[in-house]
C-alpha cells in the first residue's frame, strides 16, 4: 500500500492536479481525479470499463456525455457554500467533455462498470442533505450519489465539518464483507480547508494496529482509506470540506463503529 496521503501537484496539460488510480492506490475499485480548468479549457474522459460521477466542486461548466448536453452546470464559488454541486453520472463506455465557463474545480470519481443506463444529470433536489451528530460531533452531509440512486458501484458524498468538530466519528470502518453487518468499501477523502492555510487531522487504523497512521491533511490533499477506521478532526478556526468516493464488491454502505468508542452515540441509561 502506498502512502495514504496524496498531495496535489502543478496542473498537467489537461488540468489534472491529482490522480488516484487502483494501481497507484494498490486496491481494486476506486479511482479519483481532481482537475482544475481555466475559462474555456476542456477536460475529456471516458473509459470502457469504468463508470464515472463528475462533480463540479466549484465553478461553472458545460458538460457533454454521450447524447446528454448540459450548459451552465454548477455555480458554487467554493465547496463551502450551502448548495449542491453540479454532478453528472456517466456509465462505463461513454465519453464525456467538461468545458469551464470560469475557474472550475472538477472531481472525477470512478469505479468498475460494464455500462448500465444512460448519462444523466444528478438533480440537486435529489441530493439529500443531513445533519449528523450533536455538539462538537455535528457535521453537514450532502448525498450526491447514494445507494438509493442508480449506479453500478459508486457511492459519492460530501461533508462539511465546522472548525473544532469531529467527523466520520465515532470512528467507523467498512472493510469486511459480512452480510447485513458490514460491507467492504475502499474510500478516498478529498479535503479542502477554509481558510486554505489551515489543516485537518485524519487517523486511519485497524483493530490490530497493523495499519495505524495519523495524517496531517492540508488543503487539496486526498487521504486513501483501504481499510480500518478513519475519523477526521477539524481544528478550531478552520472548517473542513471533504468529498468521499466509495466502491467495493457490493454497492451498499454498511459500517461498524469502533466498539471502544461506540458508547459515544449509545443512549445513556
């Protein structure tokens, strides 16, 4: 397994600043790319063996996917705005192009697929918004491509954690296929920090501590979660956004809390 922290780099010719592939991650399912486009610049993609969810994290873009044509998609200035992103589902085997109308931050989320269904706009009205946790465990969740929406393997969600709060907490994991109890899902966390000079902390660890890493996360970093529990802490003064991509053999999010810390969310007698 590679280092769990993946840092952005200078833009490639196509605008790519970060790219996690199954080969680079040492796993089988999740792919994740971040592309930064200037006004008028186009990113093209599509893979015969991988479905995609295109998320316009910030900015406005035109998207073409197969016969689908969408103009002026997105519109957020930053991912910290309380509004849904622009998002498009693209089945495996369908080519797509994203053309920026202004400065665009594009996330390309992928997983294995054989090509089911048609390209579609993911309606903002269907991206359910949740408030999870209480007190300093409160965070704000938007379900972009949950298991209730059609896809082959992808699950995509974004979360904002206010400064001084914890998220993905109590620590939970989803790395074991156990019917009705837990599913095996690889996961990436794409982090943005507000203000951007800040940082967050993410720990990734297993019960036996064969994996136990605490990562100092800066703006634009990805943390890979191949297995284990993976809580996130947002320091005072810095809000933390992350975009999660999950995929595995079964398209369902069933997790197990670390039993050591599960008391935090259990009713008191």
